[in-house]
C-alpha cells in the first residue's frame, strides 16, 4: 500500500533526536481520575492482523501485550477544560508563541493575507498566521461555540503540561490501543470490523472526494463535540477519527520487533512522538489511519487543526 502524504498532520521537520521543551508554568498536581474510566488489566494482540497498515508505520508484527489496570479520560480534552488550564497557569501554547499553525484549507476562516504559505507536499494544509487553539480556523474563527469540542493546535509539549497540571499523564501507545479496542481483541475498528454497521457512521472522518469536497454525511467538516457517536466497550468516546491523540511514547517503526510483552513504553529516545486514532481528515481512499491498530507520529513541537489528546493515569 502506498504511503500517504501528510494529510494526517504537518509538522516541523525532525532532523535528529528531539528536545523536550520544559513547559512554562508547569505545576504537577496530585493524582486525579476526574473524568476518567478505569480500564481493567488484561492481555491483547497489539498490531494489525489484516495487513492493511502502511509499511513505514510499523503496525506489525502483531504481538501479545499484558497491561495492568489503568485509567483513561472518557473523552479528549475539550476547549473548555484547556481554557481553565491556561487561565490557571498562564500557559501559552507553542502555536501561540510561534504565531502560526496549520489549518485545513476548507476549515480556514480569515483574510487571504493571514495565509503565509501552503505546505508543499500537502497543499490542502495552510500555514495560517494567528491560528491557535483559541482560533482553530484562523483569525476569523473562535471557540465560543466549540467549548465541548476537542482542543486542537496543541503540541506534545503542551499536552504534557496540561496532563501534569490535571494530575494525570499521557497514555502509552499500548494503553491507548488496548483501551481503544474496548474488549474487541483483534477487531479492525473500536466498534468491530465494519466501518458503517447498518449504514451508520461511528466516527468523524472524511466523506467525499479528499481534499476537495466533503459531503459531511456524518454531519461534520472539521471537529465534532467530544461525545458524538457512541462510546466503545470501555466507555471511551471517539477513539477513532475527530482528532489525532498524542501518546507518551517516542515513535520507532521497528519497535514492535523488540517490544516487551508487559507494559511496553516505547523507545528510550527518538525524534517524533506517537499519535493515535486518526482525524476528521482520514479517508479510506487516502489515509485509513482510523483503524484501531494504526500508528502515526510527529515532532513534539508540532501542532495543527486536527491534533489533540486525552490523558491517562496509573491505577492506585
């Protein structure tokens, strides 16, 4: 299968091992499981049993993994929750500091002069001046009517700062996949093997001709509220589509060859962090990374209009 261009999430180039930016105003709070669901301990087959993944993503070999119980946010972090964090800590996201972030061309709201450039290998991504979590579509947009939508334009560093403030942490990649499967070991999606059972959409992905026209059969051009559709078997909402979710692990396409069987936590170092779940831009004709085993990655200082996160926690 051909490797797709970066519909997933454009990012800053990874020229070598990435540095973790110390989050400004980061204050680690006592452990909290507020808004989280307890995921029971268990074993599962991690990886792609259908041979549908992209070779460069490293979804194979399928391997058994055991995890002890842990906690996971029922939803991705919302704009409302992130606003409380920023107000409480004074945190400024990396996109805000940089003054520019990536916006999908059909979601752009602003003046032509706000578009600094198009991403060369993926011209549907625009580098937009002033785009940030507060103005996800550009200077002509706001989150006033999107309080219960996932926060976007957040880097891995921003997500880690929020998690520490909330008394939580980012999930490991293994925790994310195990939780996303909702007890359906070996399934293609978080709800089973069929994309649209009984003709009903189960996630927010692209419908139509990517990237020119979206029929919005699922009702959404860009992000959807975090409790749209039905939760999976563990009570977690939207573990596919809507926004990419940052994981704690460094990314290595060869990691599954050497991954430990118990509580894998990824390579010790790397240039990019794992992202999971796909986004509203995924489409089976182009980038079908909304499958539960699908992996992607980006540098920890990258942000775009389809990148968000949810938090996890150790079991007490």
